[in-house]
């Protein structure tokens, strides 16, 4: 048997939406993107959302909109995708890593407090695997210290914790519609905010600081436009955003399916004494990824064993401060962030997507347990 690590869910509805845009005169950012932004805002219950070309572009724009640059420090967890830290470097600011909690893998509030300096301007917590960080705690810390919060919500559209959703307590929140994310248009992202002034800035920065978008210029009579800021070219075109609308309608139904799969994994793996990250009692994980922890020193053997049996796997993530670039430029060494390193050395991601069949789930369960027992 072979089980894919991931299969996307795009189907007939998305094909129809795509055809509709191709047959219309307007391909770039216009009515479909606006419709998606309105639907996304309403799903998340935030005030505004701005669709962008990727989550990476969105995180970068979020930092720019907050005016973060040289001389500033931004606190980031090392257990994340490199995009979370790289955008800080692209702004000319300093990445300050703070370690994660050992049971959840989420950025630790107390480690964040220890990493503060007079130059700290913002925190980028990551809602890792789909579970939100303690946003009430982070909001309180940020308010007390005069800091901004940009939530990395690449894994967490459907999440809730302590009655708040992603984007509701952060100054800005950034989402990904990359090929393997919970909803996707191949590449894409969105930024949400409750601040009207940040919203206006983001809309300008997304498209060269132009006072009128292509849609404004296309509909109605020609009007002169002006350049108000030095912006970027990070807009999401209708030809992509049209794919997201139908997926957003199905998002909760698909979450239910992943939730069932994760509950089965958790029951079976607990019984077999295989450990995995904790979902805090009462929290709703968006269930983006399901990871298990191999015994120390045995992770690569486990990856190989699962792949030999035809099971697709991934690693999310090895702690990024130990990647060559970060070691070389910032002098990090093993031991700098022991909790992120311990998870990064043991973690294995298993197949998780709504269309996994019952037979595939059974196979992943039995083979994972068998490989683990024979390590
Ligand atoms: C996927 C991902 C990103 C980057 O998303 P893109 O849309 O590919 O730019 C950022 N952070 C995390 C945690 C991610 O998983």
C-alpha cells in the first residue's frame, strides 16, 4: 500500500470558478479577490483583510506597515518555517529567537519575556500545527511592554483558544494559501487586522503604493493615480483567489474530518506509547499537521522505515537557528534553544488530509506503531 503525505482537495467547484474568471475580461486583483477578502474577514470575525501573493509577502508587509527596520528586534520561535524569521532580516531588523514549550512546541511566553530588550518592537508567535499560542497572555505582555504582535497563522485558520480566534488579539495576522495548507490556491496569503489605518497602509504597500488599483482603473472612466508610498508588488490575482471561495465554504466540514483522523491517531499512538505534541484542554486546533516524536537519535530511522512502507512523511521543522545560514551569520550553536532542538530532532509529520480513506488511516496507524517498536 502507498499513502500520500498530502493530496489537495480542489475539484469541480474550483474548476468552474477558475473557468469563470478565465472567461471574464479581468484576470488580476479585482472582484473575486474583493469577494474573498470579505468572506475571509467574515469567517475570522476580524475587521479587515488584504489578500497577498504569499504568507511570506504578508509577514514582510506586516512588519513594514508597523515601521519595523534597522535597530529593531523582533522575537520569533526557532521551531517554525524559515519564512517567519527571514522576513525580519529582509526588513533589516534583528531576529531574536525565544524557545518553545516542550509539550506543545509553541512559543513560550516566559522565554519571550526573557528575550525582551529595549529594542524589541514586535513578537511573531506561530500557531504551530494549528494550535494557537496563549494569545491572551501574549497580548497582555505586548500591552505592558508597548509591543506589536504579528500572528503567523499559516497553520491556523480554523483554530480557537480561550474563546479567541486567529487575528482577533494580534495587531496583524498572516495566513498562507500555499499548496499544502488547509485552503489553497497554489501560492497565496492574506493579512487580517482590526486597525483601519494599518489596513489602508497594507493596501498601498501591496501594490506599489498606488492610490488606485487596476480594478479602480478598469471600472468606470480613466482617473489619474498617484504613488503615495514606496510599495511592493504582492497582490493576489482573481485567477487565484477565485479558488479560495468555495474552499472557505467547506473549511469547517474538512476540519471535522481532519479532527476525526487526529483523534484516531492520538488514541492509537497513546496506547502504543508514542508521544506527540499536546493540544491544550479546551483549545481547538486547526489540525493542519499531525506530528509524532521518535525516540532521541532515531528520527531519521523512523522516516526511512515509514517511507519503505510507502507512507509519505515530512519534517516540520528542524529548529531553524541551526540551519547553515543562521549558524554562520549569527553564531548559534546546538544548545542555544534546547526545547526547540529536542522537538526538531525527533519530529515526524504523518499524512493528514480530509480525503484519507479508512484503509489508509489504518495502514498509517499500524505501520507507524510497527516501525516505532522496531527502532
Ligand atoms: C507555509 C508557512 C509560511 C509561509 O507561507 P507561504 O505562503 O509559502 O509564504 C510561513 N510560516 C509558516 C509557519 C508556514 O508553515
